[in-house]
């Protein structure tokens, strides 16, 4: 049990309570946390979804085909939303559960935003973030080199440090906050290292290995040189490295003052390894700080204190795996013969996870299911499509979790 001396400064008391919460959060049931979060959000909900955003999807698509990077974010969907909402995004992102943060109008298209258009916009925005068209994220070294684990991940571009780029990162933090509040999840594939840093938890060498396996193997080999019978006399012919780290974008950074003039040696190799790990883990700390700033403008800091990094990722991104049994449990069937329903579930069960996500996006506008049973406020509905030409008809999705087959 913790005792708090309330005669100490408010900052000291806060730090003691923060430490206590961090140590016991793993013992708090998720349902208790979820209930607390919801009551906390209800205290400062401000969004009424009455702001309209115009999206020129054709402009974004045509730009994506040029191979260029939208450094000022004026062509992409992400940029179009950012420039229209401006710095007042918290007013729109503090939304009620299952609500959209703003109305979306696809210019030149006939879509009406009943919620599905908004979710489709968020999904396409996430695709942009994890592509060449925006400068904020790049493939992890494991992704680029096709080695190690988690080869599908993206990481922050350490070179994205301009004032405008940092504002983009802050805006992204706000989007992450609205994902938690509204449960319109962001389909982002980011490593554990990112989520630990966002929470304020110190990552370790294993987290770095999930980002850059080749770097960690090199460092492990350096540290273990003596175990391979290599001593100071053999060192000169092995490496001519300096105290410089190669970051995720390929740029170099001194890991110690004057590092470009300090030669890596047998005697300082362990210090070198420790400094490289520290530098690589925090190579994008500036950007993380801005994401966190935007996040905390939408979500109270106590949320970060009460979750671990895995829970934080799930709250922002949802669950990647589509469990057909859970989907089936939350499905309402109307007018469909039993034999056709059976066939439908057999086909869906045979889908890969990628195809299952595409199906969910087709009927719902997003590719992640709710985190818990209590969050299923809308059923997945199957209705029979009556037509005079059934052999020529295709399934119809309404992006409201409804499909006609």
C-alpha cells in the first residue's frame, strides 16, 4: 500500500500517485478501466459533429500516382482534413462514443455520410500515413530489409522535424485521442517501441530488435567479441567505425559529443553498444513529444497512466484479427434461407485475415471489430437482396454494418 504525504508539493504528490498507479495498473480488470474511461470522457465531451469537411479524393488519388511526397500535406486526405480543422481539432475530436468527429463530403461523389463515409475517410488517411505520399512515417529497417519479426511495421521518420511536420504529428496525436473516445480506430501498424514511448515507458533492446534486427545483431556480436577469442590486438582489422549511429532513415547521428572523431575500439565497444541503443530508441523523441501533446489535448493524461502499451495500441487501433465467431455472435439475419446463411459463414471462415478485414471495411467503412462485447452497439446485419435477376446481382454494403446478399 502507498501512503502520500499531502504536505509535499502538488507535483511531488502527483509523481507518487503516478508511480503507484503504474505499478498496479496490470491488476485492474479491463472492464473496470473501460467504465472509468467512459465516465471520464463524458465529463468533457464537446463534439456535435456539425462541422463539414470537403474531401477531394480524386486529387489525393492522382497525387499518389505521381510518386511524390506531399511535404506540405495539401493534396492528401490527411492534409485536407488538417488544413480545414486547423488548431481547433480538440473541439471536434472530443466526441461521444461511436460518433463521427465531423461530416465528410466527397466532392464529385454521391456518398451521404451516415458514418460510413467518415470511417472510410479515416481508413484512407491511415493508408496515406503508411505510404510514400506523406513524410511522417517510413518502413522500419526490418520492413525494408525483410528480416526479423514484425516486418509489416512502420516507424516515425526521424527527418520529419520541420515546424509544419511537427504540427502534423500533433494533429495525429489528436486523431489517436479521438479514436479512443469514439472507437473509430486508426488502422496503423506501429511497433511496441512507439507505443511505449507514447505512454512514457522506457523501451528496451528487444523493442529495438523488433524495429532493426540487423542493428541489434551487429551490436550483440561486438559485445560478445571476447567470447569468440578476439582481443584488442585483433580489433584493428575488424572495424573502423566511429561513435555514430545510423538511424531508421539512413542518416547518421553522433551518439556522443565529438563522436565522429572517436574510433570504436575493443575497450569502448560496450559503451558504444549502449549509446547506439539509447540513440536509436529515442531517435524520434521530438516527434513523439508532439504526438503526445496532441493526444493529451483530446484525452486526459490519466488514461495513459492506467493502461499498458499493448492496451494503448488496442484502444487506438482496435484488434487486427477478425474473429468470425465473434462476428457471428453479433449478427442479425433477416429473410435469408438457412442454407444460404450456412454457406455465407463457410465462405467467410475460409477468408484470410486480410480478406476478412476487406469485408468488414466493405460493410462498415473500417476493418477492425469492437474491443469488447459491451462495445457492440450495432449488429452486423444480413438481409436478403430481392431482385428479378439474382444471377447478375452483387452484394450491397451500406457501411452501417449491413449487407444484402
